[in-house]
């Protein structure tokens, strides 16, 4: 098991430093969106690190966040081209293309139904809460003192 684990880590690292794009014409939208979200996450992390290092010298304040951003953007690009992950994203896009998306009218009607049901359930739970608070109050059972 030790050899398998080290071999898989070695192949992962080798794949991370490869320059090619895996199946470049398949699952492009999903892979670009996923890579963009990874990139935005690293951008936010670099900005947070930059804000944290405000009292440090400029070389550290700008150097470390820049390094983190560069490594993060490279990782974002490479991870969406890692064969196992890329195949998963390609399959996700293929399944999303099979989905029957609602029309705008159906979406609005469904949203209204959901909002009305949620408001109704919230009112019902509020009513239960008021009822039981009254029952357990000092005036009826004397359990809760106001």
C-alpha cells in the first residue's frame, strides 16, 4: 500500500507540472467556471494575507500574497486539467446539458409557491410558539415567569 500511495502522489505531482490541457474541447464551460472559482478563492486568500501583513515590510507584504496568488492560479489551471477531476467535470457538464430547465414563467410561479409556503409555515410556527408560551406562562401553569 505504501508503494501505491507514493506512486499516486508522484503521478499527481507529475500531472500538476505538465503543460498540456487535458481534453481541451470537452466540458469547457464547467471547467472554466470551476477554475474561475478556484482562482477567485486564491485571489481572496492573497488579498486577506496582504491585509494581514499590513505592518510587515513591503517585500513581505507584497511578496507573499503575490506568490500565493501565482501558485493558486497555477493550481487552479492545473487542477481542472487533472485527468480524474477533468473527467468528472466533463461528466457534470454532460449531465447538466440533459436537464430540462424551467421557463421564466414556471420559475416565477414555483418561486412564489415556495415563498408563500415558507411564510405560511413561519406564521404557523409563530402561532404555536405564542400558544405554548401562553400555556406555560405564569397566568396559566406558572412554569415560565415573565
